[in-house]
């Protein structure tokens, strides 16, 4: 039951975060009139956390095609970056609530910091879903 809930929540939040990243990438693209490879990579990393091609190397990857992807290759950056983003922008939101002075408008800060905080939260939840899906059987109970 918990795995099913985690999977549904993980998939939903991952797609929401991916939508945010695509929208932000579009804004960056409009600013720079160029490619934004970091968001394309970020989006594929997010989707790898919730789809099969995050567990087995795709056929087009030389020398690795069909092999299992090491779990830590996605879990360490997923949890690490997600937790860092949540902590950093969470503290920014706390400062905003406490009334700290800033050169930016409060509306801008609320929207930007909240969006980044949700991005980090989505990354943590997607990583948690990936962890639950790819973990081995428990040595004690066999589940």
C-alpha cells in the first residue's frame, strides 16, 4: 500500500517538476536565444527516476546497453541536490516570512523561492520512489 502511494505521489510530483523545468527552460531559451542543455539533462534525470530506462542502460549507450544502472548513480544526486535545494530555498522562505529586507520585490521572491522549493521537494520524492522500486529484498522478512 505504501509503495503504491509513494509511486503515485512520486510520478505526479516528478511530472510537475519536469513541467516547471521545461517552462523555466523556455524562459531561459527566450532570454539567451540558445540551447539550455542543463534543463534537458535535468529533465531526463528526473524521468529516469520514475521510468524503466532509469534502471537499465538504453540500447544506444555504447558498452553499457542493457546493463543495470547502479542505484547510487541516481539516488545520491537525487537526494543530495533535492535536500540541498529544499534547505536553501526553505531558509529563504523563512527569511522572507521574517521580513528581511531585499532588493527584489516580495512577490518575485515568494514565487521564485516557492517554485524552487517545490522543485527540490519533487526531486526528493522522485528519488524516494526510485529507492523503493529498486531496492533489494529485505534480509529479515524477504519482502
